[in-house]
C-alpha cells in the first residue's frame, strides 16, 4: 500500500508505512478507551506530524491508496497500431 489518506475536520492528511488494519486498530482502541490520539502527516513534500484526537462522534475517513501497478510497457485496453 502506498499510503492511507485521512479525512478529518474538513482537512486531508496522510499516513505512510502502516497498514489500513494497523490504523483502524489504533482508532478502535482510542474509541474503546473513550478517546486517544493518532499521528498523521500534514502537507505535501517533507512530512510534518499532526496529531488527531479520536473521540466518539468525530467523523474520520480512511482511504487506502494502493501502489501503482507495475508498467509492463502496454496499458490495458490501449490502442496498438498494426
């Protein structure tokens, strides 16, 4: 997986180097204890850590972004002249 995009508070953040299952588990654990924090990246380019408070009633969305498929030189369905 390339990264996980996180939508929180009307903003977009990202997480790299962790799986969807790991992040979903951290969120579930935070909710089970009443609240908690997860660390995400803010901005593009050099990552800047941002800490999001996870608590009941606060919407959060996780969007897994897969790695790009390996390019074998021919795009599927692409026109190839004879």
